[in-house]
């Protein structure tokens, strides 16, 4: 599983294309040649970009759900909503389809930020709002989420 690191600002053109950051390309190597999957985020008003191979891991988990349970079927429908394949063009640009631009409320300036095995694509203003936090609130969240982990 590949892991990338970084946060980069880009501009989206009128057709929904942006230059994929060279730093991400260098970290991902050959994986960028296999293409990407872009989809709606589950918990946030942003998009998620997966290398194709990592997307296959995600869908393998989802495919184990019993589709004869209504809740599971509803989840899969929403999880797969708007999923699109995309790849770098000859100049290193990626296309964000129009429906996903609308969902992510993406205008002209975007932020790409690494999150484990995926890259989130945010409208810049929405990203700035999402990461603007009170340090005390974040400390409390960190304690709740990470406080029970064993350290080596």
C-alpha cells in the first residue's frame, strides 16, 4: 500500500483539469501510470482520489457486504455515487468530472492533501474552514481517538 505525504494548492481550469503535483507523482512512481479513481468523500464535502490498486482494496471490503440487507445496499449505492476513473493526460493534468466538481463545491482553487492511502481534493476555502480549529478542541479529540492506542 502506497502512502503519500503533502498538501499542495492547485488551480482548476474551465474544463475541470488541474496539474497533478510533481511531489505526489514522485512519491507514487509507476502507480500514477495505472490511473486513479475519484469519488465523493463519505464524511466531508470534498473528493477522494485513490490510485486504482488502492481503490480495488476499498471495493474488496465493500463487496463483502450482504446486499440482501437494505442498510448495506443503501450504503453501497451512496459509497459508489459519482465514482469515476481518471488518469493523467500527456501534460500531467487530472480531470475532475463536472458532477464531482459540483459535489465538492470546487471552483477555481483547490487543495490536495494526503490522508493515509488517498488524497483529498478540497475547494480551497472549504479546506481552510475544515482545518481551522481550536487547539484545545483538537487536543481533546486527539485524546479521544488516539489515547487508547498502545505505544511501543
